């Protein structure tokens, strides 16, 4: 599948570039890090997507994680079509909001009340505002390489697209907005202990991706999340799990079910919208009841709880709840895929390591052991990844166009898809 057959996509990108900055509405989509023009996607079904030139790909992006059931899953399509026939948006209360809230609360024991928003960025921004109000403190702790959306105070060593573009943060973020953000190395207990010692009684919250997906997939070291739970409790700081990516993907109850940790607040997104724009934050009643109109912490949105997104999310969560075997299948097939590609690299002397938790994974173009924080992830050979990405694209495999983004498997990926992908990697390495 040579790239010269993507002429229509190139024309569409040239057209878009005249009226949209870089031709894209989210930076990584520009494919700059992998040195080619992006294919323009026009259709998806199951594990496959098709571009404007009619090229077919096995998709391991899945809209960056939410499509755990695959593209155009029939139950979701039906739910969205029905909701749309009744009206796409009201900016008013609808019955489906409470229905999906009940599903979320049943899945996450740490969540007693939940507020829906329209994006992961809104969710994390709102959760941090709430934590500051609850504790009456200013400082927040985040971790290098963890991406929590593009709110000003969070664009500090933020991984993901920021890392892909090779910039440390973002222009337009005032030093005063970031001065109360403490960016610490992930998986480093001592750094957290020193931060609490240096700012006693001043840290409002610690926000963390329990399994990082935005410097590539990087899991927590054994005991690390338990340590964060303990130290935040000791210092009366709020522990926020950013499960926008991991929620309902690593397990039905997210990473906190997998690692048996109860944070104070949780942010969610991706899967709870079934592919439509959505976010949420929730936690203990005493914290959540500080949110307006009950309490003094203001947050609002016309499209919050949008009936299309709520209906799609509800259909997804109900299907996952009634088909728990999906998670075992995802784990088994992800393992086969990751190990299969690693074996092909080993046979051809290509330095490659990998991290995987469930159906989230990343191949890092560096010898093992696999990265455990941003500094180790940043040692990856991004040029080698770019060459691999282009070769895989030409062989019909669609991967995230960045070394620093996680990949995702869906329940629609078959064993045949896995073997085809391993074979494509073999040819790419050759």
C-alpha cells in the first residue's frame, strides 16, 4: 500500500491548511513527527478505517482510546440515531444523564456523585479547581510526561502532543499561572516526599494518570499508587486519578479497580462518550457537593450532559457491564500483538522495548528495560519510530503518529488482525 496512493488525502490537507492552522484541529494529527501527510479518514467499521483514497487500515488509535468496541458498533449507532431523532441538544435536563451517572457510580466505588462536562480538559481543570476550593490551598502536583488537557496551569512538562512537537510547554501560558504547579518525575517517591516537605500544608492535590498514556504507555511501579494514596491522606491533600484514558478500558472500574486504590476525585472521558465528546469528574459527596448550584465552586457548560454523548456512553457502558469477557479477550490479544512485534524486532536486531497494561501499549524504539518515566521515555529513537510508522501505514496498519502516544486494541480486533499486524511489522523492520 504505497503512500503515493494517498493523493486525495494530500489534496484535502492542502485545502484544510489554507483555512485551519496546520490543516488540523489537534496538533498531533498533522503527522509532522512521522514525516508524512496525514491520511484523511472517511469511514470506520469494526477494527478498520478507510481514507479518502479508499485505502484500508487496521486501526490501533481508536479515536485515541474511546472506541473499545470498535468503529460504528451497532448498539452505539442505534442509540445515537434514536437520541438524534428526539433532538440533538437542549441545554436542559434529560433523563439519560442520571442513567449514565448511576452506571459510572456503580462501576467506581470511589465516586459517590459525578458531574458531566464536554471534554477531558474540562474534567481535569474542574477537578483541580474543586480540590483547591476544598482544601483552600494553592499548589498542585502533577508529573512530567502526564497530560491532563490544555488548561494553562497543566501545560507544564505535559507529554503527549507537547512532547511530540518538542516544546516544553506552551506560549501564552503566564508564569504566574504555572507557578503553583509542581511538575515531578513520575514513579519517583522521593520527589513527592520532598515536595510535601518543602510546601507543608500548601498542596491542594496530586493529579496523576495511574497508567500514563501520554509519554507512551508507562505503568506505575509496584506500590507507587498506594504510596500516593498514603502521602496525600497524611497531608490532607486530594488525590485525583486522571482516568480519562484508563477508565473503563483497563477494567470496568478503571485503573483504580486494577490496582485496588480509591482516589478522592476521578476524571473520566473517552469511553463514557462512546466516541462522542464527553468528560466527567466525580468523587466523595463532601467534595462534590461544593460544586454549584449546591456549593460555591462554579462550573457550567451548555453541552454538558449532551443527549447524544450520554446515549452513546450509556450504550457502551451497559454493553461492557453485560459482557465482562471482553476484558480477558482484550488482554490476551494485546499480549499476543505486543510480544509478536517484539519478537520480530529481536530477530532483526532492532532495538525495541514495550510497556503494556491490558489493551493499552507502546513499542519504544530503544533497548530494554522499557521506560518508567519521562526521562527514560524521551531516550527513544523518534526517527526510527517515524520510519516504522510510515512503513506500517504503507502496509495498512494505522498507528498513533507519535512515539509518545499509547496504542489501543478494541474488542473488534480479531486474531487475524493481530497476525496481519505482526507480519506487517516483520516487513517494516526488514
